[in-house]
C-alpha cells in the first residue's frame, strides 16, 4: 500500500503543479479586456493596444476636400503615424468608432454607397477584415422575454450603433434609443436590452452596467439575461465601474457600492 502511494504521489504533484495553468486557460475568454483593467466604459475611446493608437483621418482630393476616411495607427512612445495596410478607402466612408482589443480592431462604419451601418473586425496579424454585422431590413426584438423578428417600417428603419464592446468572443453594440444588441453567428443583431440608455455604460465581459434616460442604474448579467436595479435618481448620467466598486451620484451625493 505504501509503495502504491509513492507511485501515485508524483502524478498528484504534477497535476497540482499544472492546475493553475489549466484554470488560467478559462480566464482567456475575457483577456481581451485586460487593456482596460477588466472593465471598459463608453465614455472614452478604447482605441489603444500594443500596436499603437488607432484613429481615422480624412482622405483629401486635389482641392483639399475630404472624400473618404482612412484608418491610421500612431506609436505610443514616438511620433510615427502610418496608414493601416489593406484597409479599403471608400468614398464618403466614415469610421464612427474604433474598439481595440489585444489582436483585433472592431469598427462601426458606414458610407454613402450603403447607408446601412456595418460592424467590422480587423485582424491585426494580417489586416484582413471580416464583416460581423450589416444592418438588414429586420431585427430581432425582445418582448416580455420572447424573441421575434419583424419587418421594420420606413420610420423605424436603421439601427444607429454608436459604441461597440467585445472580449473577442462576444460582440455588442449600443443604439442609444433602442438599447444594447448582441451580434449573432448569422450576423443579425439581437436586442438583449431594450432600455433607452444615457451615459455611462460599463462592460466587463460578464455584465453590463448602464443608466436609463430616467436615471435608473441597472446591472444586466449576460449569461442569465437577468436585470437588477442598483439605484434610482442617478443624475448626472455617469457611473464608474471597477472590478470591486460601482460609483455614481444620486440626489447630489457621491455613492459607492461594492460589487
């Protein structure tokens, strides 16, 4: 019995030694957010990663008139701006938002040739572009917890993505008037939060924290789809979320609550 224990012991030691590495693999689902301390807000431009700072600049014709927009990257420690290769210039193209993770860029774009908004992902290893979402004539909505698709009227036509979030696994965008949408594998948009949203919105890969236009601070759990009211009378519409705390103003006083 003693000899059998001695033979098993080295295997146990090896397993215990590699266990932290096995557990750490699970955490890679949200490693893309480490650039922002694990939590990202829509109140600042999340456009910086190890490659540099990404921004757009107008493409000018001979008369100095802008006819498109190109994507550029600037060094973080030195003044060197260069155009991102293989990124297409389209007449009157507009990149409305850039969201950078460690290895990808997520872009909200539109152009005069196609007035529908697009969300694109740029792989920074080869600058290839994948269109994740292109606005269609229908959108999936959530009503009383049930999802259904319906054709939109001309008045309703058009989502207006203004902010984008991703952990390189799931991709979400915000339309201030219609709520928060998740991009599905078939490149449609699922309306997971149907509130009208004001500043700020925070995202940590597991939760959304947001304020409705009537001053209610809510927490939405992505996995379960559950929404919890955290506070009311949150004015101004700002909230700061860290891994540990949620800070906001209510009735003129600063409030901090533990997560």
